[in-house]
């Protein structure tokens, strides 16, 4: 109930410490009113009342009206009228906004109230104050009936104003603190930017960014994380109610904090996004379109989410400030995070003030050492001599810590992983809930992107998992995903059998079969199956249908033995007959002991139904209702194979996504079961190695940028990095280990090369392992904890100099078993063998053994480079081409491929062989430390670019922001003339005020109004008038004659000066048309609904007439003259959009391709009815939602659905 919610929020606010200056909070005289006292220094106490006109809208869409007592000073009264951002705020949030706004009202030393202008840079000259619009200098006639209030005539004065119209500016000390905080971030090595009126105390954004190349991340890790070295990692901090310091944020409770701080993590080519992009980042609504794809405009947004943006945003928003409170007690980062988690999970039994000593210990981590650049290890909070800390700097350092070290932390609970496994991709801890949240709540990678960009990598991962499960060697299972699978019985174990023969050195060492779990409660239903109609009939029908719509079943048909039918129940309304989707027919495993050709489905000819009479074939089925987590390990392996057998091939999934982009596999409900999809997601997300396709199909588009948009990228591959000498094998680039594994390896290479004076620092050799081991290898890395083939030559990782030797160890001699039972049925690759090519430090004398195999015990001396898999596919043909620029190898230790050919490796694929950069004379640097960072060295093998030569230049306004706050002006004995600096702008033929409004065919004046919307529109119009008075006409591009506006819900706007746009050096076609027809502006009518800003305005062109899209026009102007943009529909509208940004986007849309063109034959005006009809048609065509109340707004009469009687002149 809205009233109950309001009373509860008021009671909660009364029980909390009130914001500064607020006291005596109580309920008002009427429902929906609150009253309180505001007291400030040197200001008498003021009684203030806030009222919600429509209490039924609380707490989702309500607005506030505020007024103060008769004794209130004019400055307080004006400030209350100009408070923004109170809509939909709770009582506590409203009080916070009022307190912060009124606190900024105190006078300067010269006695004048601070003036602000949210649209002018605060770094402009202090004497360039252009006149503000006074509350008593409005833009409407004093007796206008639409508003019921007395409004004075607009003044033409442009001199300095003595009252505050847009709110009080921050005092000098507050502005200086902002500058100081941001300067600390800049001095720490980050780029700093601002968006909005940061120094004016209003809703604004701070951006802190750093180029990825400066973080010391290896190229393999960047590929795995889908980032580019020239991109910026950017933290966007939003301050909805003005800038808040670190001390202020730590004093807020969670409710106050969320109202004053929001953060987003993005990556982009620029160091900061545009204002509109920042707004979108905080207000974007995810849509899941279904059906075939529709043509879409190219996404021109300069920012995108990183691969872990969602977990990082959750971490920053929920934990950063509480963790900082812990750090203020003297803890390090790790101790503060651990104590936060301990408090959060221990309930109320823990005393938060009694912190054990273990949380105050130093941060101990193998990942935080000299291998990371200083900017990653820096800790602003560790500087105990400081009295004030920069929150933007602390937040960015916290972000960098968790971004660079993402593999050290759980992606969901963010605890440090207690494991020795090194991985190049992040994952979750052992908690089942974390795994569930990773995959079910969207914290994991996008499987759609992986399937689209690297389908054969997905095929490889699924095949490895299938082989491991078939062999009973799967060590980890997706227990936390709440999977439901077909029932498992004892007979299934006999059917599956063991696919791994006795190992080479331990005869008979086959894992023991566990006692299977047989769920006796699983029901088997005897039914009839009509294949042609896809219907099932229950001969012994009970009182209710035992299955629900959407459930999956496993059916066996008596006349088709040896096959399982997996299908989804489509309809149960006609029980005892139910309808199913197309079955997935899977051959049972025990039907043949010999080699067979795997196939996902077998086409079965439907039995003909004579004269339409159903032919019911006897069948039985069981429901997918076995809890996966309750099965034994063997039962889980069988269930995993069963589910994977129902999946379509990667090419089928890729084609499905391509035809329906953007779409998700979750929409393919009739083909992929939820359990199979969750299992696929787990296989992809749990892969912690970086595997990149080298080969691709001949007819595929190859794109080497992993961050490409899925709609543009068919396959991501690196054909130029293919090795020569492995004919018949598909190749993948392969990297494992922690993100700094490459650094550690190259460091060892260079140290050993210097110590032994090596000409060839590294050698290459093969490592083979059975297929069922690779699922675990790509998750745990190479180690020698297990001895599958004995250790005749000691402990270590075994390598062969000849590929054929490793192929023997990989299970090639078990090919028959692999083909018949251990291969995923839907595979495209048909993998039979997998071996890795590793790069090793060239010090055989220091190996555990060097003959006949290299046995390397030092794991940091090994780095995986390639994965070779033998495939059977008619579609995949691999050309053997010798690389033009080959990596130079040790002639005495060069490995040999399958045909005893020498392996030739492209130089571009090997990082360790690249010489250290030598400084050129023009790059001399007197600072040795700087030179070391710039050009690399033994301790910094990855070149970390600390210079900004490759960085984007900082905007002028951002550079000014880092300067000290100018001193307060000295009071002068008298007013001096104001000198306004005039910026030169392109000339324009547009003449403001020349439009004859009496000739315009406009819609009838609106009869609706609401106080909240009226107030918002008045403020918008005031703001636009101020911008218009301070910006050159040609630069602005739009004009509103505010003196001609009769109703605040109906505006007339002129768009002009399109000659300022160019297309490939040529004038915009629209500007040429306007010049030829002697037209100086496009006249628009903008109509607002009574629900604005929660519904978008309606915008239409009045004159001149333009060509429709079919006639060769465009510019988002549809037939009838209406502007049809997603921005102006409920689908794309955001209530935080200002009308300034809306006008700017409309003007840009008109100037975008396909360009708007004037109709040279029909020079009349558009009618009101044809515009509204065209708008509705366009919305229906694009699937956009028409705003509620549109007919009332656009046609001018409630419920009118036809053509308006008013037609345009011709």
C-alpha cells in the first residue's frame, strides 16, 4: 500500500540520524506531507513542508512539492524551488538532498550568494557571469491560465544576477577538495575526466581510466580476457547529489550510500565516454528479442562492458565503502576484505569492534610482487601521513587490484581462492552457491559470443569433457547448478562400460566402479506415441496430467529399439493427449561394440496414419526429474554424457544465433533443454586456459580481434600463426597458468640465457596425454602430481622431441574405443588425438632427464604454445604453408612433426624470441628507472608503457579541473562593466524570431496538466533559454522563441545551421536542399504528456515537407512528418534525459545517414493527424512500445484513434 510505505519510510527516517541542519521531523497536517526545521549558521530556523500530490504513486513514480514558512529568507525559498532529482526518492533521500542543497547556500566573504551555471564550465573567468533567469523573471505571461500562478515578464537584462536560480554553488574549499582528490588520481598515473556540473554540486560523473597496456598483462591474458592493449579500463563514478568525499561516504549507511554513489566498469578506446554514453551505462535496459533478426543500426557506442564488469560492479557498489571503513582501522586490503566477509557470513554473533589480530597482518600473496608494475601495487590508503584520502583514486586502485588479479579471487563472493592451481581465466570458489550465481545470474562469460566467434574451441571443450566423463575420469562436476536429468539405473552402467583400457605401465589399473544410485521413486509411464503428429496418449489416464508444459522427457519407442527420444512437452491442455516438440533421437550406447559413426539425431520415417486416424505406437517415458547432485560420481558422468548427446552441433548453434541476432540459446527451448544448456555454460565458464583458433573454414569470415561484435565476427582465428609440419592436425594457440605466467617464463628464459650464454634461449617439444585427461589439464595446468604412464625417468613433465611419440601417449592406439563410445555425438571436429607443443628453457643439462625424453621439473621453465588435435572432417581442410618469417630454433634440438618434418614456427607466435628493445638516441632518458619501465628488462620482461605517447590527449576542461581553485574575488566598491568574451562561430543565415507562428498548423492546446510535470517543464525551458543566451546560434543549431510559447506542454523548436555538418568533405545534402529552397530552419512541434519525464515527448516536423524513406529521404522523419527514433519511444526513453540532450540527438539523427531531404514538389506543411499515424506505424514496424496516453497527447482528444480533422495545406 503506498500510504503504508510512506508512513514506514517516515518512521524509519525519524529513527535515523538526520542530515546536517535537519531537525524536528514529523508528519504534516495532511496525508502525504512531512514537516521539518532547517537551521544553518547565521541563518534563522526555517520550517519546511514537503508534500506528495499523488500519494498513490509512492514509492515508484511520486513527485514532491516543497514550500517554506513566511519568515524564510529569499535565498532558502529560491533554493527549494530549484531543487532537482527528488522524484521517486524516499523520505530519507529527500532530506539528504534538501540538506546538501541548502548547505551550499551560505554567502561568500563578499556577502554575495554563490552563483552556478550547470551549462558553463566553472573554470571560465569569474567575471564572465552572464545573467541568470530569476524566479520572478519567467518566460510566460503573468496571467497564463495553464499554470494558475503569477509570473513576471521575462527581463532582457544580461548583467549579473543577485539571486540563485539553479541552486547554490559549492564554496571554494569544497571545490578545492574536488580538484585535490582528482589531482591525486592523476599524479598516481591515471587519466581523470569529468562529465556534468561537478564543481556546481549537481548530478555529475567522474571517470578514472588507464590504458590496458600499462597494467602489465600478458598478451595471452589479454586475449583470454577479451581486451586490447590500446583500450582504456575506465571506472565511471556517478554522484547523483553532488560530489562526496571519502570521509562523507564512509559515514553513510547503505541506504544513504546508494543514493549518493554509483559505479560502473567499462572498456573503450577513449579515456572517458560521452555524457550520453555515461547516462546510458547507468540506465540501460537489457532486452531479449525473439524471432528472426531485424536490421539494426551499427552500434557506435565507444564503451563496452569488460568480461568481468558485472562482478566488479557488484564488488565496488556493495563492498568498497565498508571495506574502506575496515582499512581505516589499520588493515590491509586482504584483511579488510576478509573481515567484511567474516562479518557478513557470521550473523549477529560477532562483535564488529573486536577484530582478531590475524586480520591486521600484511597482505601475503604470490601474485602481488615485483612482477606487477608499480601502478598495480600502489596503495593510496597505505600513506598514513595523509589526513584526506582521494576516493576516486582509492576506488580505481581497488578496481585495478581485482581486475589484474581476477584469477586470485572468486568471481561471486570475491574471496581469495585457496588453491595452488594457476589459471589464466577467473572462476569461482568451491561453494555451490557461487557456481550457481556465476552461471544462472549472468556473471559468467557469454556462451553466445564463444559459439559465434570460436565455434571450434567450444567443440573442443565439449569433446574433452565428454571424453573425460565417458572414461569416468571427470574430477569436478556441476553440482551447484540444480540440474535435473533423466533417471539413472544400474543397467546404464553396464551399457556405458569403461572406455579406458589398462594403462601402459600399470596393467589392470582401471578405476573401481562405484555402486550406482537407483532412484526407485522414478516413475515410468506406458503410453502411445503418434510420431507424425508428435502426440502422446495416456491409455490409463489419471486425475491429472503427470507432466507440465515445458518439462523434458526421455522416451523409448517399442518399434524403434536402440534409440532414445529426448523431447520437450509443448502442450498439456488436451490431456490425456499431450503434444511434444520435435524429438531429439539419440542412439543408445550399447547397441554396437564396434566402430560407428556418431550422429546427434537419426531421421526416423513417420508411420503413415490412414485416413487421418492416429497410429499409436507403444512407448514408455520418464521425466527429467533426477537431482544430479544426488547421483554417484559414475552416475554423474553418465548423466553428463546423456545431456551432451542432446546438444546440437556448434555449427547449428552458430547458425541459429546468426539468423536471430541478437538472441540467446535460452530462446531455443524446443531444441536445447535447460539442463543441457546449463552444462554447456559450465563447460565454457570453467575453462581456465586461453585457447584461440588458428584454423577456420574456407568460407568463413576471419577476424583476429576477439573483442569484435558478435554480429560482425563469424570466426575469430589466427591463420598467420599456423605451424608447418603437422599435416592433418587442426591447430589452436594455447596458453595456461596465471596471468603473470608468461612474465615468469620469459624472466627465467632471460636469466638462464644470460647465465649460460645461450644463442638459442628456448627449445620446443611435444607433450601427449589421453583425451580424457585434457578436460582437467586445461583447468589445472601441466603438473606431475599424477603418474598415468609411470615415471621411469623421474618426476617432472615429460616431453618428446618427435610428435609421433607424444601421439602414442595421447591414446591414438585406443582410437577404436574413442570412436565407438568416447566421442561426443554432435562433434564437428571428431577429435581422436590431442598433443601440446611447449616452449622450454634451453638447459637440458639441468632437466630431471634429457634422453630419451625431456623431463622438466621446473614448471616456470615450461610455457604451452600450441594444441594440435587430429580431426576427421570433410569440411575442414588445412593448407600446409611454410611461414615466411620463421622463429629461429636450436638446430640440434628442433622437434619433428608427424611426417618426420621439421616443425617451423611463425616468429609472430613466440614472445620469448623477440629481442629486448634497444633505446634509440632520440629516446634517451636520463632516469634509469624510467628507461627500465619503458624498454623492459630482466625483471620486467613485458614492456609496460608508462609514457602517454600512445594515450589520448586529455580534454581542456579536464586539464583545467586539475588546477587549483582560483582565489575568491575581492569585493569592489562598485560594479564594474562585464566584458563578455565572444567566441567566433561559423556564420548562419538563420534569423531568430523571424518565424510567423500564426501560420503554423499546430495541435490543439493540451487540456491536461500536473504540478510535477509543469514544474519540470518550466525548469527545462529555463535551462534551455539560458543555454540559448550564452551559445552562438550556429554552434547550438536549435532555437526556441520562449516569448511565443503559450503552454508549457507544447513547444515550437527550430533546427537550423545544418551547413556545419559535412559528409566526406561535402556539404550535408539537407543543407544544400535548404539553401536551394531558401529555407533557413526545420520547424518542429514538441508535445509533452502529463506523465513527463516518465514518458517521452512526441516530436513532429511541421515544415518543410521532407521525402519519406521510400522516396529517398531519411533522417528518422517518417511519412507524415513524425520523428521516429527509439529514444522517443517507451522502449528507449530514459527519464534522466534532459531536453538539451534530446534536441541534440534529434538534430544529429536528422543529419545521419540515410539523410533527410526536402520535398521539392510538395512545399506545404504536415498535418497533425498524418504525423501521429505515421509515428504509430513506425513503432509497430520496429516493435517499439508506443507511450501510454499517446493518442490523448498527439491527436488532442481523449480516445481518438482516427485521422485528425486538421489537414496540412498543400
